[in-house]
C-alpha cells in the first residue's frame, strides 16, 4: 500500500500517525473540518497535505487505505463514500499495529493516570541507554527532538507506546491498547474514568484484564502495586510479573523521598536489595512511581543502573504536566493536564511537597467527559485538600442533564464545609481578576484542565504583570504543537 488518507487528521494522535507514516515512505494526506494552527503548522512541516472539510470527492480511487479517526461517525460524507466503495479502512490503533508493531518489541504503557509521563520517561531512558527505540506518546516530550515531539522513529527493535484505554473507532468500541501487541506492559494504576465509554469500574477493569491477557509467556507485566485496581490484575497474567511502588513487598520499591524545588531524590530497592540513589526533575510521589516503571523497563531491556540514573537527571519533562508557563509579580503559574480527582489530588500534593510554605491556588476547569459528571462529586470534594485557595470554573459540557452534571455550587459548599477557601467562578475573567487582586509574592497558581482553558495561562500572566513591577518571564508565546486535546479526536 502506498497512498493513505486519514479522516480527522488534525487530531493529536492522528496527526502524529500521519507524520510517522510519511517518514516511513508512504504517500499520506488527510482531511479535517477544523484546520488551524498549531496542528496545521505541524502537518505542513511534516509534509502532510490537508484537505479542508469533509467531502466525498476526497475519497479517490487511488487510495490504498483510509484511517478513520475515533471522532468520525456515520453520516460523515468521506466515511460514507469509503463504505459505499468498499475501500480498505481501519482505526488509528490498527494502523499503528500494522505498520509499526508487528516487527517490534512493543512496550505498552497503560493506566488511568501517568501514561504520558511514564511513556516519555521510558522512551528517553531507552534512547539515552543507546537502544535507539521508536516512541509514540500522547503529548509533547521535551527530550524527543530539538523542540520536543510526540514521536520518535528509531532503528532499534523497541517501540514504546502510550496505551490508551479509550475506544478505537465508530466500528470498534474496544480499547486502543488491545491492538498494540504488548511484549512488555506497564499498568500504573486502574480507576474509574471515561464515563462516556465505560459504565462502571468493572468495565474499566475488564479492558485492562484483556490487555494483561495479551502479554506472551516470555513477556513482562509491570504492575503499580500502590493501586488496588492494578493489583487485581496479577491473577490474569500468563507472563512474568514484577510490581513497583512505595509499599513493602514489591519488586521495585522507592523509599526515602526528598523534594527540593523541582527535583525529587529517592532510593530504590530491587527485590529487597539496594539498587541505587536517583534524582528526577519532577515533583510528587506519583512521578516517582512513573520513574520506577520506566526504570524497571529499562533494566529489563538491559540498561545499567548508572545509565538510568544519568538519564533520569537529564529528563526534560512533558508539556502540560505541571509545566511552569511563567512568573509575574512574584507569582508562579503552572499548567497541568489533571482532570480526574486522583490526578488533581496528586498534583496538588506534589506541589505542596516541593513548596511546603507557599500559598497554593488550585484553579480547576471540569472539562473531560468524566470530570463534568456528578459521578465524581464526592471525590472532587476531597481532591483539593492540599490547596489554600480553590477556584472552580464553570462545567465545560453544559449540555449534560442537571441530574448528571457535576454541581459546582455543591462542590464549593463541601469544600468550605471542610474548612477550605473555595469559590465558584462565573467566567475565566472572574478567575483572573480574583488572583490579580488577591495574590501575594510567592504564590503558586496551578491551572488544571485537559483543554485550552480559554487561554487563561497567558491572560493571567498579563494581568499579574499589569499590577506589579515584575515582568512575566519564561512564558512561550507560540501555542503548543499538539493542539487542544479536548477539542480534537484521538487526543
């Protein structure tokens, strides 16, 4: 096959797949109804033509394969033309499997939280360790390429891929990671999420059990033992199993954590014996768990502890994962992708551990399909415990029925009832004005959303600069290359 067309090419993962296929020598093009920077610039730089809008005329007779994005449904004119003419089609994960994974040692990083950071860490440790892996990650890893990237094509046999539990396509509602042929599988944790896809926790757990069942006898399953949901998967394994976490009795144990600014130092035992002392330029115990998983993979691949330690020190992080976007008038502003209650709690706890005396503003936008729903009402009331000031933006998905929608007034009442200072914001401007009016030098503002949050990051820095003598710094003016995951397919 030589000519490939992608329907919905401006989705984060779809655009990355298009670039990878182009680099592999295929004649690639795509279409999308939302064509604008930064993804249009990314695809142009990769040499992938974009057809604007969805039109049956885009489906030409010379196509060998059509990749259908998971946001594309029946009624789309291009999809209807593909079906009418019986042109070969597949989902994004099927295309990845077919063109990149059959001949590789596939290392699948899965879990409800931490997939992107763990994939980036693992890909970097293997790259630094000299095995020249390929990497596909659901974010921008700063160690991949000069400007950071969502992928890397290496010459080695290892392919490190972020294993998403979200569904694959309109014709395949099973998890993407079930297509990824895992030789090594990491399951960081398992909790209920994606309420628009899964009915309950048991449905989520079943998807992960199916992933575990795919690991061959000679493969390796790495289980995050601090998660009860992940631990429940061990009896489904037919492969070797190793556990990692902070608790006693695990194969890979991190202990004696010390936070200093933006760096965490920790010791590791392997099988109860000292393995080494490590520094990672990330905060929070959850990131130490992510690093443990990456270390376990790197060790199994054959990389030494000394080389792993050096690689961890040189890890440059991932965009939108507790990323400092700037400082103005003594206030440091962070951007974070947290949208699940556990992720929110761990993010705040990590910031508190590294800055024990600072005043922390937790600013949250309920935007994902799960965070907008009442199912997490009580969990969110506990998630902000480590913050001094809590500001909750309006629910993004206002079309949900009131009985299903997260109640912001109730959340604020619950937080105030716990002795916290929390309030509901009517708009992004309200949030900006409140912080600009009430901030003090040394404050930390953590902006949490899985979307663009209305450009609040730069607007807040500008407002803070306008109220004080200090100028904003360290804040990139160009938009990130990967777009807004909440408004794109295959995020």
